[in-house]
C-alpha cells in the first residue's frame, strides 16, 4: 500500500476510535526568546457521552506557569477543573470547580476555550487528519513503539491546507496553535491495525519553534471517567479568573 493511502486509512481508523489514552508533550518558543511547555496525559471516550480526563503536569510559558499543574474533567458540556493557582487566587474552599462552558461570561469562555485548545494538541483524530494533507509522505522503516510493531512514516504538510480539513470548531484553534509556521514536519508510527501509536510534529517561523510528541495506547478499551466527589466540588467564583 502506498504511504499516502496507508495514512489515509489510519485517519479513517482514528475517526472511528471510541476511547484511547495519550501521553503528550508540546514545546514552543517565540522569537523574543520566551519558551513554553505543556506536558501531560489525556483519557478520552466518545460514547455513551463525550468524556475527557486531562492531567497537565506542566503548563508554562516564559515566566508564567501553573504551579502544581492542572487537571480537568469534561463530561458533556460540564467541566470540572482543579488548579491550585485558581484556588489560591479566588479563595475557593473546594479543590474542584464546576462550570458549564455555556454559562461562563465572555472572559471565562475565552479561558475555557484556551484550555480546550491545549487539550486539542492531544486530539487523535485531528492530529492524523492534519497529516493527510501531506504531499511527500513516505514509509521509512519499521520500529517498535511501546512494545508494538509499527510502520514509520515521515513527511511534511502545509498548515494552511491541513487546517482546512478540520471541523469548524477545531480549525481556528489549530491555526492559532501553529502560529506563523507554514510547514510542519511530522513522523507517524502506525500499527498492524493502521492505528497510530506515536506522532511527532515540528516547525519553525520567524525565529519561533514548535515541537510536539504524542504516544497513544488503550484503543477502544473501557475507561472510567466520572465527576469528582460532590463534597470536593464548588461553583466557579464570580468575576475571578486565574489568567489575566
């Protein structure tokens, strides 16, 4: 099978996945010299309802960071967020804060959307769909990833064309994520079932750089994603935001 056809099949398989776990790290720098890093893991399920459990061990950019990292659980359109910095800034007495994205004010929605944008960096279907925009993809060998035999593919894709392949709600976030990078270099390792086991992406523009690595496992395995205990959950404080 030609490399482009194989990766197109991988994209189809990724769209049909109901659950998975991904460990990921994304590092980036701006021309001014600031650097950033987001590292963590995500457990995802699409059925019987959308549920996501994200743990971010590191969220940092320049001199700004989230001490203690962050954790977020999304059940349908209800989010539960645990961020030590938010608790300290608002004087909240419960470790978790519950909020419906639709109920937040304008600034709160911007913060929620930014958080969702970070999560999107770990998104399986979106990542593979971007890769299908490549015109120079090639198979470069076979390797073991996490004990699984895989075929390694490599190439580049134009950001402008790739983001057009995404759903409307993901397109703008992806374009913002890549910034002014025009072309992304990628490597993808797919197993015998055409499911991706590892994806890396990197690019640069005007002195800025972007690098991301995602390791996938647990395809279609049962996952347990539930709300935190009610005794540990409070409502979002009014007129208070962790990011200014």
